[in-house]
C-alpha cells in the first residue's frame, strides 16, 4: 500500500513527544507499506538519511509563520478560518503534496496534527486519516475562562475552531486521538458519532530504555518539559511556589532538574533548581533521578514524560491532569495528588520509603510494557489503515 504521511514535526532526531510519536508510527507503518513522508521543518537542510532508510521518499518543507502583515493580518483575523493557519499557510507544502499525488498512486493519506490536516482540501478525495486530534487545551481555556473578556476571547476562538474542524472532517474517513478523554471531547463537541475514531495512545519503545536503567541519586527530582509549551511553565510555577518549599523544609538538599528550553521565563525561586536546558538524550537524567514529577494543571493528550519515566523505572508523582489519559491507578503504578500539601507528602514518602518506591517502579514498568509499548500500539493504527483502504475499494 502507498501511504502519504504528512508531519507537522520533522521526526528526526526524535527529541520531543510529538516527534517520538510520529517517528514510531513511521517505523511501524514502513514495515508493511511504502510511506512517502512530507514534513515541516524549522531547520534548513535537516538530516534525511535516517528517514530515507525507512520511507519510500522524504521531503522537508520549511515552516513559515508571521507572514501576514497590515491589512492582510486584520482580514485574516476576521476570517472564519483560524488565524494561525492563514498566518502559516505554505505554498511549498501544497506543491509537495501535489508532487507526490502527481507521481505516485497513493492509497491513503495520514495527516498528523492540525498543522497538516489543514491541507485536506488538497487531498483530491483520497481516503485520509486525521492523526492525533487534540482539543483539550483549547476547550479548557474556554471552559475555565472567568472574566467576561476572557470568556469572549476564548469563546470566539473555540467556536471558530469547532467550525473549522467540522469543515476539515468532510475530507477525512477517520480520526485518531491519544486518549479516551480526547475521544469523548471530540464526539461531544465536534462530530457526534458521524466519523470513525480510534484511540491510539502515546507510547515508548520499552526495550530501547532498558540499557539506561540506573541507580538513582538521592533526593533528586526531575521535570522534562520545555517552557515553550505554556502548560509546562504553568506546572513549574505552581510546583516551585506551592510544593517545592514544603519538600525543602524537610529535605534541605533536595534538587529539581528542569529540562528543555526555558525561554528565560522566571520561576518563584531558583534555590535548589537546576535548569539543564535542551538535552540531546534525557533518558540518563530521568533514570538517575529519584522521582519524575508531572504537576500539570492544564493540557490534553497523554504524557510521554510519564511513560518514559516508567520505562526507565523512575517513580512518578503527578496531578490528575498530569496523569490524564493514562490507565494508571494512584498508589499502584504512580502517585496522583492534586493539592500542594498532598503532592509534597507523596514525594517525601517516596524518597524515604524504599519498599513503596520499588513497588511503584515495578508496577509502572509492567503497565508500560503491557499497554504503552509501541509493539502493542502499532497494530491499532495498522488495523485502522487496512480497514479504511479495504472499505474504500469495495
């Protein structure tokens, strides 16, 4: 089968959650199909060698943004199409899609995330899957808005997004989401039951993490998340202000390492905090940490940071929002606490209770191996691919 795969993220090197998902999907699909990859990239001349070994063809398209100005910018904001799409519209992407469709007999198109799904009008009625629909963050902004100004602002944005999504869906045979919560939100707020949907969770290649297992350093915490994604920054502001001082009061030498680009954004305090910046491979840092934390307050999807920690046998303490979408039970595979006091107490208990730590670690590893290993996940997307193509040909 010939598949055209459109990616919003250049998937190599796979150094963030979106790239890891896309890379593993490609790795699985290319075992049975000829996959033609077109991917946006924010770096000139990215390394294509690794992807070319898997894919039938690879094209990198430069990501553009802030291309509208003056009157065009104002008109775009008044358009029924979301401004973010109009301001980043790529003629190069349209040309790349046309090039593949002109030269290859494509059976199926998979468009990963909204940034590439938005090009659906150029798919020439070829069966298509909208891979990883995510609505949680935008809907939460609207639902949680308190002031009249924010309700109006986020309400208009959400309604425009709803209308745009419904229009796009006329070009798709099916969608995938990363969690059951996202699936319910999609059917409740966007499409009812009128389109096929499938939960394809985020995952990890568990076997590739085993070699990084390590003895953790005492009293060390880690958070893996760049501040360019606001939910990560919001989580760290809350944790550093409300939770970390409670832990420091009991364990003065406790340290927190925060990975990823921090955009020079301030935190309530810096004592005991290490900003590592971008790290090529965060697995050793996670494996050497006593606890991985996920104190998120907003966001959607499932947390790759939690799955990676479990695969590395590092115990996790998360908020309910942080653990959302994962089939994990507090006290079994991780600890889930929402108040600052409870979150701090959970960390303190894990740091002092070796037996409890070992139990959480082993249960978490078993969960990832049985449910979130890509060897388990890939058959889900493969089944959907085969089903759509067979139905189209009948």
